[in-house]
C-alpha cells in the first residue's frame, strides 16, 4: 500500500515567520500534491508536481512556494506566513495525472499562524 | 467550474442502522467520482470509486451515481462506532479533483 509521510505533524509559527512542510512518498509515484483543508471548503489544491524539478500551480497558490527535490520528496514553503494560512495541510501522491488514478494521502500537518 | 456540495453537514446514526450521505455536483459530464473517509489525526482513505451511473459496492460501502440528477450518494451498511469520521466526496473535473466540504458521521453504540 502507498506510504506518504509528512512532517511536522503540528506547527505553530508567528505572522511573518518562515515555515517548511515536508512530504515523502516511497511508492515511486510520479505525481505529488499539496492541499489545504479548511472548514467549509473541502480540500483545495495549492501546488503539484509530476517529477523532480517540476512544479505546477494549483487553485490556491498565493503565498506558497513548493519544490520537488527528488521523486520522493516534495516541500511546501511559506516564506511570510499569515494567519489566513492557518489550516490542515495534506500531501498526496499518485501514479498518473490528477484525477485519473487514486491519490494516496499523508496524515496531514496542522499549521497555526499566530 | 464544477461545484460539489455535501449533505448533511453532520449525521448521527445508531450502530447497525444504514447511514446515507449525499453529494451533489454542478456538471454532469464528469465520469469519475470518489468517496473518501477521514479519521481525525489520520490521512484520507478512498472507500469507493464510481465511473458510471448505477451502483458500486466495496464491502459495507455502496455508492450510487445518477449523473442526470447530478447526485452521488454513499450508503454504509451496518455501521460501527469505528466508522465515525468525516466523509468526503470528490469529483474529477478537467484533470483535477473537486472536493465537497464533508459530512461528519457519528455512529452511536
């Protein structure tokens, strides 16, 4: 079964702070995704990637950068964190393109920006 | 753009009684619908994927799709307290998954 891990699981920072969320998948999947989940909005796609060095913009990219350093590792960067970025962040991976195959999700990172 | 809505927001069902969750969408041309479950402090797990009108069963979970009515439902047979979780509907649209905001299901012993 697909294994996607995220770290940290919980993070508290202050407004203007610098935060990096990490995701690793060990299933040789090409596609990786970052979502945020907020009450009343479901999951919203921030960025995704189809391989090392590749980055695609999702639906809510403002305020976020991402980097895919290897096939396994995908990072989400908040360089000037704001309270509006307080959310639950999920990483996911899949073998083929968005929507065409099952996505396997990590356990989530809860971020609080004070 | 595809819009996905789920109802009810919260549902309490007694153990052993059927639990039924609803999902409506705005664009009936999609052919890829999924139900996920989210336990607190855990990731999402896919329960059922359905790609054509009709019924799809996976164990105790059954999805019913009616694209003409813009509706997909999930029925949980003989639910147990361990099925208490948030249930999310996702609809494929233009190579993306569009998500509902979830139904919180509580199963009472």
